[in-house]
C-alpha cells in the first residue's frame, strides 16, 4: 500500500493550508528542539528527521542530549546522514548536583532525566516545536508557562502501548508521527488522540539507515552453519534471559549445529558494571559465537540483518529482522500465548513458539524448513507496522513538523 492510499484515509489539512503553513515558516524561520534523553538506541528514530530539517531553508535544529558520549554518537550519525548544521546541546547540571546524582547516571533513571528537563525547560520551550522519541519529555508540558507544540516519534513499533498497558502520556502530544497503519489503529482505538493529531510517515530508523548506507546484509561469523540471532528482551515479565538465558545459550552451542549471535535489547545490560559487560563479551570465540551487551551494532541493524534465524520473545527488533523475511522461533516463558497483550499474538504467528528450554534447539532445527508456513504473516506484519518503505519517512516527518511550526507561528 502506498502513502497516497493511506493519506486518503487520514484527516489532513488541505494542500492550500499546508502551503500556507510552509510559507509562514519560510518567511519567519522556525526552531526545532529535539529532546533525546532516552539513550543512543533511540537516536536513529530522530536523527534522520533532524538531518532532513537541517537541510531545509530558514530552519534551526537543536538536539538536547544527556552527556558527551551521546553528543559524539549523535554527531557521527548526523554526519553519516549528510546533515546540515545541527547544534547538539549537552544538558549539564550544576556541578554539585551532578556529583550528588552520579550514582543514578549509569541507569539514566527517570528522576535524573526529569531533573535535566526541568533545568533546561526554558531553552527547550523557546523553540517553535519540541520533538521527542520517548514520553518522559511530556513533563515539559506540565511546567507552568508557555510550551510549544510537542511532537512524538515513537522509538519502536507499538503505538501508544507500553509494557503494562496503554501509556496515558500519549494524550499529551500535539501530534504523533507513526511508522504504519498498525500503530495508527491502536492509537485511535484507545481514544488517546484525535485523528488529526496522528500521522503515518513510515519508519524513520529504517529510512535513515538506508540513507547512511548501513542496510547491508553480511555474515559476521565464518562457516556454512546458519546463524541464530538470540535477542532477549529486558522485560522481567516476558524476557527469556532472566528466565533461562544462559541455559538456552548453552544448549545452542552444545548442539554444534548453529553459529550464535547473542545480542540482547540494549537495556538488558543498562545497569551492568564494566566487568559484567566484559564477561558477557568474552564468551565470544570469533568463529561460532558472538556476544554483545549493547554496542552500536546492537542498534544499527547490524545483527538483525546478519542473522539467519531470529530467537527471542518480542521486540521492535523483530520488525527490523523481518524487513528481509526469515525464519523465527519465539519463547513464551509464561506459556499463555501472549494473553492480555495486544501485540504478542501477531508477532508469535511469525514462527514456531516454544515454552520449554529443551524445546528451543529442536525448534531451531525445524525453523528453516517451516519458514514457508509463516512467510505471509511476516510480510503482513512488516507492511502493517512499517508502512510504505519506498517513500522517505524522515522527509515526510520533517514536513509534518514544518506544518506544526507554521500553524504555531
């Protein structure tokens, strides 16, 4: 389905109104503040849009990040995207306050992020539009005084959903820019936003990685064995690593029939010490096994493109893996088929689902032969989740933001 078809279903301002909005921005200029406080794994969902805006006339783009490491990582992404000028602001706090909160910095806990938002609110709220890829930044609308329109680009597929239900903070955004029809439906069904505040733009991260020349599938481990990508989630209720991760890894390696990349969601090792991360990495042997607790390759689709078989529970990385449809095996640690969750049943129809550790390797053995049973569901899931990949999502998102700035002018 093309974006032209989707646009017919979505309430939109007329072309004349959009041109008028763009004209006001061109005449007056607009400043866009990106709140990027959630960590580097979210940056690819925003950096392509910031880069697109930076290349437009009479725009000023500022990105607010937590620390100098984030600053360097974002600068590298923007350069790879051919960005125009973008100011990257490190959200420092007074030295005494930084020292007192040093223990919390490693986990990027919400109190620390909230404090930075409050401290930098004046600078951020002087922009024409604020753009976020997470929802803690909705705090900016709760502080007394004027707040410009707040736009949201979710950093995964799932709409207004969060682990324990629908996130009420979605209702605080003036506009959300979603990847596909699946997220539009779920957002509207829960009544958190009116239809004219919801836009389908495509998948920004995928668009950005394509523009940066990163969407190349290449093997990371030698030899002819199929490579399993084990991608456990950090969620304590559903994540298989906390349940039996080391045993699963041990059985796969003992079988001798697969290469194995173990690359969890980056938040699984978010609070781990340097020694713990090193111990995890050191399980790599260079020939049949690669372990990564959260490097850049965990967020730029290197692993999701390299794997031949996906093994995990649920993740937006599943959608990234299925951009090229391939065999999947899912682990249902509760054995309930994803009861009470709006997304798990659809995901788990993309491959065989197991409920016991001893069933993982046999399911992997069957996965390639059974792939044809699940191919149609995989293609439908990605089409519904990611929308039309032939149109630049970052350019569409940038135009939506230009329109917001024009209407607010």
